[in-house]
């Protein structure tokens, strides 16, 4: 039986706001089918090619994209830009035009979201944000998918974020704002998410009925289905380490904080984690932790996304000449 693949209205995925609630729901359904049995999709992306451009180190993102695309029958090229920033050797636009002649899809893990939008504007093939300084959409989609697997409907979800209001936090806010439910973001005032990005998410939540609460009150996590944290100092912020650590130390997730949430609350982290800093080892290594479920589901949700972008969008709309170019 042929398994239906959702068609996305967006050509790229640069942030979660690019997707509608229906599109996210369809991606979750496809990810569920993929996770259950990849054999039904073997060879689906045969003769397709994924190019990965990474300015930052990675374990989960790189491996989940590479092995995931290979599971679907495609080929992968990885280009390490840690010591050679994208746009340094030739313009971002020239780079995008060149890769568009060879690749079917480009995944970029970069320092600047502005660079990502420039690349996507010049590219004639889909571009996926594999992490930027402002957004991490694949992570957030995998996270909410992981919670739905445990039986929590998005509209009923109460997710508590504790710590730095970083790119993962913003993408989770956008996902909840799109699907409904509630997200409580508990940070010191100096680490609150961008007011402009919050304004955009609030606009989406007005349509979905979602609730977005930003506060410094740790008691606000009471009743949460999950407590989520991340490292206090993101890559590229090393000069701010002392200042951010001082501000965030009261927001460490330990056993006492988890008890405030309630006995049923799960613990989430996008990894890598620094035990003893943002989270106590007794929490992340406990039975309440679902961090490795999140990590596994990165591959399944990304594969659903890549199928939706390539199998319907590119394959259906490309001319015979363009299709030959992308498959070579």
C-alpha cells in the first residue's frame, strides 16, 4: 500500500512558523509511520542528494540527517565549515546557486539566521534550518512529537521551559503557538526570549488558542507535563559564560524543582547536557527523563520533513531538465 506523504506549502523550513498546524500534524503522522517500518519507504529518495553545511559541531543533528536520508535511499555530502565560515570564500548567493545545480536539498547549521535566509532566497532547492542562532525547528518538532507519543495531545500540553530563552526555546514557543496548548517560559529577565519573536508567536497563538507565559517565577511550572532545559551558554557565547551562569544558577533543574512541577512531569533536554550546571545528574539520568527519546525522534521527524519537501514539492513541480539536474 502506498503511504501518503504530506505536501507542504512552504518551500523551505527556516523556522516553525513556516508550517501550519495541519502540516505539523501530518508530519507527526508520517514520522509515526516511518518509525514503525522504514521498509515501506525504502528507495523513496533514490537518486536524491542532501548537502549539509555545518559551521558548528554536532552529534545528533549530523548523524540523524545523514543516516535518515540514507534510510530513504538518498546520497549525502557533508561540508565542514567550522574553520571556514559560509560566505568567506565566495558569496552566500554564489554558493547557493552552485549547490542548487547538484543537490536536491540543503541542510544548514550556522551561526547567523540572516545568513540562512540569504542562502534560502538564492537557492532553487529546499533549505532546512539545522540550527541557527535564532531558531532550531527540527529539534522543537521532534520534542513535541515525542510528547504526543506519550499520549499528550498538543492542545492539552503544558510545557515548562526553565533557563535561557535561546533558539530551542523560541522554536518550542512557535510550535506550541501553532498547535495550541500552553508553554511557560521561566527565565531571569536578562535571558528572556526576544520580544519581537515573542510578538510573532503571540500572533499565531491568537488563532490556535495557545497560551504563552514568560515569567521569572519558578512556581509557574506547577502542573507541567514536562520540564525542559538547555545549556546556559550556547555555542558562540563563551564570553558571556560568567554573567549567564550567575543569572541562571537559581534556575538549575534539580529534584526539588521537578517536585514543583509534579510527580508526572517528564524531563527534557536537547543535549549535550552539562550535569551539575543546568540540570542535576539525578534528574537527567532518572526514569522521568526522555532525552534519548527526543534524540531518536530527530531522525524520524526530519525524514518526514525531507520526504514532504522533496517527494511532492520538488519532484512534482520540477521540469524534466531540472529534475535530471537534481538527481545527478
